[in-house]
């Protein structure tokens, strides 16, 4: 919007680089162009201000496909007024000389014209398209249709409106239909998820089975090794017992042989001693054979006295002496 300064009987306008200002006085243009700055009289001046910058126009409208399904089209148009003088003569872009505001709503008229024209071309396309095609390929088709329709529209060219670009954001059906269309895909995705879950569970079960088999195989191997260990321990114990028994037998046999040898030696010694004693006794008896009984009695008494213990005192009674004396008397 232009900046207008108020003075008595005069006004000063200062425009911007994005607006085209047209000053007409008495039917003749006095000032025209963008970025204008000039003085004018409010009572005789006719001022028009046309924006020449790029403008965005959002669109949101409903359409019906060939299979009688309602869809919502969301798009954005970018346009520019390339011929501001022509636009100022075809639409009311005049501004108030005191405030600088538009007297009418020209941009709303341009927006309405572009919206209706774009909707017409989009509806003409969608009415011959099925819902599935509209949802899958409709964005590109609607964008191309709107671009071609607006570029070839003669009225827009006469006004000086140039289309810069068209962006179709989305084409969406009604919420119930959209949910119904999403159901097969959701079911398929759910099936894929379930299959992945089942496969993961199957892999987990297979791994658990492999782990269990591995543990069982380890237990079997440990049992076999334990059995071998027990057998080896038994064999070792049996071998130790056999060796101990053999050693004991050897010791017993050696002890028996030693005892036998000692007994034989002792018997031989005893036999030798007996023979010697017998020989001594025989010799003694041979020596005593011709000796008288009195001498033998004396020798016996001597031998007895030799073997008797030590006698400190001896008591002789008549009963003991009488027989001895009697024998001595009888012998004499």
C-alpha cells in the first residue's frame, strides 16, 4: 500500500518497488510505474495501485469422480499481474487519495477468478476419472490440467494475469472411504507383520531347540566322560587292590619263608643241641656206669646243692637226721 502524506491542498505519494502506481489527471496519465514518488492534488487526481509481486493463492475445493465418490483437492496457485495498466483498466484498483487504501477489493476478484477457473479445469478432469486413479495419479494430472487451462485462458491473458506455478498438495476422499481404502493395505501390512512375528518366533524356537540339543549333547558327552572316569577309577582301584594283594602275598610269602627258615634253623640248632646233650648224657651215663651208688648220691647231692637257692639258715630236726644216720650206719 502506498504511503500518502497529507498537506493543505496537496498530497504526496510514495510507492514501493512491488506496486505499480498510475496517476491520471483529467483523463491523461501523469505518473505511472513502480517505486513512484510525486505530489498531486486530491480533488483532480485519480490514483490506481496494482501489485506486481508474486502472490500465493491457496485452493481447497470438492469434486466428484466418475464412480460418484467425493474428493477434496488441496492446491496452491502462484500468479503475478504482468500488465498492471491493463489490469487497472479491467478491474478497480483505485485507491483513496487521503488514506491510500483500495476503494474496492480487486485482489479478491482476482482470487475468485483464478479459483473458479482452476476448479473448472480440475472438475472436468476428475469427473472422468475413477477414485482409485484420482488417488494414485490424480495429483500430477490435476496439476497439469490446471496449468494448461489457466495458461490458455483468454480472459486471464486480457487482464494481464500470468500463472507462475501450480502445486497440488493432496487429493483425499471422504474419511469413511479413505479408511475403507486403507483397510486392505493395513490388513496386508498386519499380515506381513504377523508373518514376520511368526518367522521370528520360529527362528527363536529353532534356536532354542538347537540350544537344547546342544545342552543335551553336552550332557550326554559329560555322562560318557563321567562313565569313562568311573570305569577308569574302578580299574585304578582294582589295580591298586590287586597290587596291594600281590604285595601282601609277597610279604606273607617272604615272612612265611623267613619264619620257615628260622624254624628250620632253630630246629636244626635244637636238634644239634639235643644230639650234643644226648651225647653228653650218654657219656655222663657211661662215666657213671661203674661208679657206686654212694658216689652217685653224693654227686646228686652236689648237683642239687648247686641248683638250690642260697640258704642263709638250715634247721635240722631229728626226723631228718635219723634216717640219714641210719642209712650211713647200715652202709658201714
